[in-house]
């Protein structure tokens, strides 16, 4: 009698089993590196006197950095794998948010969001999807879907509620 076909094919070592905190880190990463400024833009503008368009412009500039940094992130993923990249990216994200919170002027605030763009490239969907695709190979659809759904809660958790 032939052995049953495996139901789950792992193509690389290190693939997680069961429930994983990695999904929570994606939700948190999106929340603090993407959605948090939505809630903070108005108070930042009111507290500093900076034009709201410039506050959100800093975030947009960070997104451009994230796109450009994605090329280097892909090369690093190919060469060394995800662990160090995503840990370092998380630390860079913390540094960026501390810089933004303590920014004494608009240029420093802009610089903080440029640094945040580097962190976004290293920790958000792009590297996570690459890692899952490598870990699970042909069986990647379900883990990718689960990650996308769970991380999608970041907008619900971190976006501001309507003010009365």
C-alpha cells in the first residue's frame, strides 16, 4: 500500500508550525509604521504649527524610500534570509518613530519618516510574502491568505475612531 501524499510541503528549514507570533508582528508593523500617522497627523500639526500637508508629505516621502529600499531588501533576503533583516528592520522602525516623536523641527520629522521607509521595506508585506513563499512553496496560498487577513486588522486596530 503506497504512503499517503503529504498535505503540506515545506521547502525550506525554519518554516513555522501552528499559530505564529509572526502574524502579530505584521499587524503591529503595519499599525505603527503605516496607520499610526493617520491618527497623529492632526495633533502633530496642531502642536507644532506644521502644515498638515507637510506632515503627511513626510510619510509619503518615506513610502518612496521604502519602494527604493525594496530592491536592496530583496538582495539581502536572497543572500542571508529573513531573520536578521526583519529584526534589524524592526529596530530601525523603533528608532524612526522615536525620532519622529522627538523631532524639534520639520526637517528632522521628514528624516525620521525617511528612516521609517527603510524599516517598512524590511518588515512589511514584501519580505514577509517572500519568506512565506520560500517556506511553503506550492502550499503557500493558505499561509499568505492568513497573513494578509490577520495583518489587515491593523487598519481596524490602529486607525483613528471618529471624533465627536
